[in-house]
C-alpha cells in the first residue's frame, strides 16, 4: 500500500485562523510499501495559525522505502503559533518502527517565521531503525525566526519506558542536521541543534552538524547549544562560528558531550 500526501500550489496558500495538520499514520504494526511521504510546494507564501506535519511509524510500523517530509515554499512560511515537523520511528511499547531507506525532512522558504516554537525532528528513539541516512535540513534565503524556541533534532537515544530502560535506535548511515539562513533568531527562548545518540544508539556513518547564519544568530533564552553524543562509528563535525548575545563567537557544536537536553 502506498501513502503520499501531496499539495502542489502555484500561488500562495493561506489557512485562515486555523491549523494546517498533515499526518501519515503507519504506527502500531502498519505497513507502507512505497511512499510514506508528505510534500507541500507553493509558488508564493504559506500562512497558517499553526502547522503540524507528522509521519508516524512508531510501535512496529514498517515503511519499505524512503520517507520524506518536504515543505518547499516559494515565498515566506508564516505561522502565528507553533510550527512542528516530525518523522518518528520511536518505540512506545510495541517495538521500534523500521524505514527501509533514507529519511529526509526538508523545509525551505524565502523567510521562515513562527509565532511560537519551530521544531523539526527525526526520531529513532528506543529501538527505531533507519536503513539509510537521516537528513534534517532547514533553509531560508532571508530570516529564520521563532518567537519561542528553534529546535532541530535527530534523536536516536535510549531511555526509560514504563520504568524499564530501552536502548537507542540505529541509523545505518549518516545523520545530518543542516540549518542555514541570513539571520537566525529565537526571540524569547533557546536555539538547539542536537543529534542525540546516547543510551545505546548507533549511527553507522558520519554525524554532521552544519549551522550557518551569515549575518548572525541570536537567542533570547539561557542557552545556545548544539551537540553530538557518543557511540558513532565515524564522526565528522562541521563547525561554524556565529554571533550570539551571550556567547560571542561561540562554536555551534561540541563533540562527545551533551551540551543541553530538553
């Protein structure tokens, strides 16, 4: 069975006062042969009260191909509340999900502005398995801003489930987070770019953080952080320095340590 949600709009898209909610649910032992994709393309702006885009492959789901969550916005992407984009293989009690190919989360627009938090996340926590690469890519030609937090993650960690420790997941190849814009700003809260691989997680290839803000990065919260954790076959760290209000010329990544968690 194939499942794909696709919107290709030549002009702007406005969801008046409401939420744009897009979900592919393959959880609890579901199976998708080819697909498992969400794709939104506009020629102009995308405006909504909030955005919630989810590919849910938790609890023993199987996607027999790659999985892609793509927002390619020709103008500005603007929400008055939170904007959340998630692909998840997490084990919530019935086993981790499996995706038999690359997993890609790609968000791009001329400018990106969230009135709440902006979150992009790929999860293989507690035993999920990605049989390929995991890419979390966010780019804005101009500004990338959130009134709340900016949080970009690839999660592959182990932690408790019903008071029993469950080891982390497996990403067979590379895990890459790429965030780029002219200006990056989390107005009232934190900025975080995190690859979490603690608690028995395994990344077979490189783990890469690439954060670029050509005119600077500002954070209104207590911490600006980006981190990698242990247990990777090979680790390549791509560091760039940016301006922050509290940490001038601070490196955006630290190796072999968790700089912050949520």
